[in-house]
C-alpha cells in the first residue's frame, strides 16, 4: 500500500464528507493505493454516524471510536498502530489542511529520502492569540531540540516513512513535538514543506489556552526522556553527587575553621549556630535524595509499562 492517511477527529461531523471526498479524488487522480484511518476521539456529535455512512460508500475507510475523549496524541498513536501504508500522512479533520499537498509530501518521502516531512503554514488564518504563542513555542522547541530547519512543529499535516510511526510512542500532548520524538528515536532526516492553510469552515477550535502550559511541560518531558530516559542515573546521580559534595565541603570547612580558631585561641561560633551549616546540611540531604531518585528511576526505566491503553468502543 502506498499511503495511509491518519485523521484524528473530535466533533467534526460537518467536515468529514467533504474531507473524505477530497482525499479520494486526490488519490484516484494519482492512482495511489491507500487507506483512510479515522480515529474518533470520543465525539459527542454525529461524527461516528457520518463515518459509518462513509464506510459503506468507500471501503478504503477504517475507523476507531474511543469511548471518551483522550486527546489528539492518543488518536494519532492508535492510528499509527493501524497504518499499513509505506508512507503515513496525518492531517486534521477541520478542512484547514489540504489533501492536494499529499502527492508532493509522498514524493518527498519516497524520492527525497526523508524520514519525516512536516508542513509549514507560512500564511496562517488564525487569530494572534494562537499565532504568537505558537511562534514562541516553535522558537523554544528549535533551540532545545536542535532541529533548526522546522518553523512549525505542531502542523497537523505531516508525512512519515512507515518505520518512523512504528517506532515512536505519542502520548499526553506530545503530538506537538513528534519531530523531536522522531529525532530522539534516531530518525534524523527531517525537513519541512510550505503548505496551504485554510480558514476553518465548520465548527470551532477544540483547543483552549491550557494547551500551551501542557505543551511546554511535555516539551520538558520529551527533552529529559530523550536525553536521559535510558540512563536517568546520569542526570539525577550527577546532580546528587554535586549537591552532596558541595554540602560536605562546606561542613568540613566550618569544622576546620572552628578548630583553627580554637588552636589560635581566637573567638569562634559553634558550627551549628552558623546559617551556612544548615545550607550544607540541606545540600547533603538533597544530594542523597537525588542520588536515590536516580537509582530508583534506573530500576523503573528497565521495567517500563505501556502508557497507551485506551478504551475503544468500536472498530470498523
């Protein structure tokens, strides 16, 4: 199979018929073998009923329905697991992404040799309340990830080599940083493509301002897990040893200072009466705790559990 199109959706009943017809037209025009995987993230409107109707018209559609809303990352992760195409295309269901971009994205993967090609909505039809924070997050992500050739990490329109989606895990709000996850997994041939961005035709956006806080926390999580996930002792152990050594040196210095003062018959203060002693004590305690945290994290990392266990109501 040439292409799997994975579409996460939540309350997008109005746009689904038009989107599926658009994708089918593009695929037929270019004679691609394909499948469309729709993942209904617990919609409360008629989205699933629409999907069942579309399935009777187009047998290339398959779909999964969650019992409740888990978020875009969960929907993508399930879609990736089901995808069979050599190239996996993801797009949003709100008609703001154009299926006409699919042939070029497919060519960038199959002929250009890239592992991942991310869309760049150079001209966006979003309010400043969304575009300004997005630019800030993209700037921070570029700096932290070292992927300097991407302008829009969170664009829903992306193309992946099949091996990429089969070897990464997406959870939480980490769909925003899939290129970073892919890079940490060893897929470093990453590029971008300028794509069209259309104004939303139906409904309203499903993402509130809280997504920025969650996204930033997930960025820190990805950075830590990617760099130290397999060796947490290197992070916690290093911090713990530095803190313990600093506290120990301060404590020894205070004791030596008192002994020297006694030997010289000079005035002195008891070690426990000096504020610096308590800083040293705290540093020693924190250092010990960090070291033990690293040791426990090392044990946990060797026995990781599956994070992606979702209640699926229906599959067609």
